[in-house]
């Protein structure tokens, strides 16, 4: 499984939505369920899934499949 697929899987599990509803264009701005509470839960899930540590500053930047995938690929 590549990084983007893992990100989409993590988002689907965290938001409790079918994986089929998540794609490379999915983002907080186009998913009502992806609110600030979901964002915090997602950041914790990403830390566990990818064995990374995210900073508070990262919280607002990592708001889409693409931004999360790019960040993980650059920082892992």
C-alpha cells in the first residue's frame, strides 16, 4: 500500500466513513464530517499510523489527502 492509500484509509477509519468516499481530492473544505474535532483525531491517528510526531503548526496545514500525503512523504 502506498502512502496516499494509507492516508485515505486512515482518514476513512478516523472519520468513520466508507473508504470509497475518500479520494485524492478529499479535504476538510469539501467534507462536512471533517470538522475541527475530526482534525485532532485524524492527527493522532496519522501519528500512530506513520510513526511520526506532528506539531501544533501542522494541524491547520494538513487538511487534505494531498497535503497529508506530501507532508508524510517529505518527513518520513
